[in-house]
């Protein structure tokens, strides 16, 4: 347990420090002892502490106010108050203090307070571990879809519909979905009775699969509404956070390029996913185009990556073709220009479209100069 002591009396600090060091049944590391509250607050900005022994009655300030400042810095911090007057105990517990000790502090009472703090700390560790466990599944959504379990192994699906139902519930996780709506999305060609039977069976298979991966109550059913009841990390969440940032720099743009490996569920071809896929593509393209147009100083390699990604996302976009070729000309990369122009030719030939005059002209003009 990492401990600090705050008391405006140096003698009281020295006595408590000696007592704590003598308690061999606890693993105590005293990280600091302070007569100045600001020094203690500065330490908490740099290092995590488990327990603070805090004098309530100090000359310059009141311990209860100090405790509130400490908890702002580190909400999980445990406060053990030290006071010469028992009447402060009620106030101490109002801010969820772990314990309070009356001066002079006796060893037996100190041990009792530390046992209580240790138990509380162990409970916090269990709760933290439990919370982390809820995030052990990871869904890779862009490009190829796969779900990783706690051991970073790819989850194997019983049926294709089990996988699709999982993805549908995962994407709509924030709101319960009516069974009829799910049926319309996943089994649109079947009559309702038969489709309802398929839904029931697939829900059973999905529940069983998620329980095998450590989820106790993975799917909730309330008034014919289904809702996925587990937290799953994903590259989709990462992309949404990046798209919602107010400002972007080289680092965030590179993160976005790395994250968007392909379209949303590109290989799955689910009809219900198509509008989502289109919307995300437009958002990514808009952000990249805005960034390269309005950033005054831009890393040339990053700009090249942005232009290539834009053309990868919207492969027949003649404007993006022109921007990429123009950039390569500005960089005087002759071989890359020739390669890019040939790729543009081949791509447009696939759909029977001639090379736009603007692209042909800028290419011919450059080749005539070099």
C-alpha cells in the first residue's frame, strides 16, 4: 500500500512514520510526509497513492477541505483522518473516509484502520478487474470482420446468421431492438412465423456462444425487444472518436488512416449495413479532403497517404485521381507519375470512361518538361 502523511506538526508525522514502519504485517511504502498541503497535491499529480493519513485540524486549513481536493486528484484515494476531537468523526464519514484515528494514535487502533483500508483496496482491485473483463472482447469491423476473445483468439461462429445477428445487435447496442425490426433486417423474405422461429434459434445460439466466452447475461429481452448487454471494444469506436474530434493534427489523421482499413463490414454484404457503410465513407472522405485543403503546412508523406486513401475509398473519383497525380507532379516523382497515370487509365477503362482532359493535360505538360 502506497501511503502519504499530511500534518502540520512534524513531530506527529515522525511518530506516525515510525509506527507504520514497525507494522511488518502490512506492505507499506511511505511515498511522502508533508506539512504543506500544496506539496502533497503536487505529488498526487505525479504518482498514484492508496492511503493518505490526514490531520483534520491544521493551522492554515481544515482537513475536510483538503480531503475534497485530494479526492479530485485521485477519486479512489482512501482517507484516514487523524484528530484530537471525536466530534469531527461524523464530518469525516460524510466524505466517505475509510476511518478516523484519535490522537495520540495507538498501535492497535492503527492496525484496525489499516486492515479496513486493505480490505477496501482489495475490493476496488476486484471491481477494477471485473470492469476490465467486460472489455476483453474486441471487434474488428473495417475491411474484414473478426471478433477476438480474451485470449486474442478469433471467435468461431456456429452459423452465418449467428454472426450477422451479433453484428446487428452490437451496432444497435445503445437501444433495444424490437423483434419484428430484427426479423425485417435479417430475414426479410420469410413469413413472420417462420422468421420468428429462426430469430429464436439464432438468439439461443448467440447467447450460448457469448456465455462460453465468459458473459453471464449477454442478451436482454424486455417486451419483445432484444439488446446486447456486453461491452465490446472495436475499431469502429476508435474511428467515431477520431471523426468527432474538433481539431486534427498529423497524429490523429494517421490514426484515422490506420483505423480505416476498408469499408464498414466490407466483406459481409448485409443490406442493413449498406447505409452505415456509405455514411462512414463520406465522413472519412470529407475529413481527409478538408484536412489536405485547409492545413497550411502538411507532411508530404502524410498528404500522399491521405490522397491514396481517398482514392482507395472512392476508386472512380476523377477529382481524387487528379489531386493525386497533381501532387506527384509537384513532388517531381516521374516514375510514380507514370505509374499513377497508367492506373488511372486502367481503372477508367473498366467502366468505359475516357481519361478526363484535365488529367491528360497536366500529365502531358509534365512529361514534356522532364
